[in-house]
């Protein structure tokens, strides 16, 4: 399940065994990723769908690093070259 919040981003859930972990990818991260991809920056749901696997992998790493509610940021989703 994903939830789109036009002010903050997209929330989604992962599981650590039976424990549900609420994660988020920042709105700005999705807009910046869409800009780099050269696609419509207003369609963050499509950007999320295109990059879902990478977003979930980043959130998982953040959780493993100690974030109780992982947040994926611009710098993680669209690193500077």
C-alpha cells in the first residue's frame, strides 16, 4: 500500500518479520528524480513506480542503519555525480 501526500511525498510499508515499518520518500526527491529523468515532475506517482525497487532498497538500508521510520531523500535517490 502506498499513500500519496501532496505536501510531503509518498509513504509505503515494509516488513521486518511481523513488524510493519512505515517508510517515506520525500516529495522533493521524487520531483528531482523526475527532472533528471526528463519526465513530468508533477506525476510523482509515476516516478515512484519507475523507481520503486531503488526506493525500497534505499529505505531498507536506512532502516538497517537505524532509522525507525526510514525516509528516502533527494541525495539518496538522485546522487550528485
